[in-house]
């Protein structure tokens, strides 16, 4: 148990940051699932729009420090590859 006022404040700050980070991760995962759903069942234009939305959310999550910037780049690159494969298959 924290005894000093600064330690108590730090505990409160950590709890707030943790809940905020969990919210950001949930939003990121939902946008990725939306992209995957569009990839499986949508048109190329819908999938492209879903990728654009997911890319913005992933970049914002990395910018806030919730995930590493390399992880964000890797996720976006893989999703873009899936979209390219879908476009190639449809053409």
C-alpha cells in the first residue's frame, strides 16, 4: 500500500492511463475486425475505406504509445497486402 501522497497520486494516474489504453486497444481491434469483415464479405471499395479507417486508428494508437510504431507498421502492411491480393483476385 502506498504511503506517500505522490505514490497515491501515481496509483490513480496509472489506473486512468490503463483504462484509457485499454479503450484505445479495443477501438483498434474493432477497426481491424471491421476491415477483416469487409475483406471477407465486402466490395473492394468498402475494403479500401475500411483499411483507411483502420490505418488512422492504428497510427493514432502507436502515436499515443499504446503499441510500438513497428507493430503498427507491420499490421498496416499486412492489411494492405490482403487488400492487394483481394484486388488482384477480383480483377
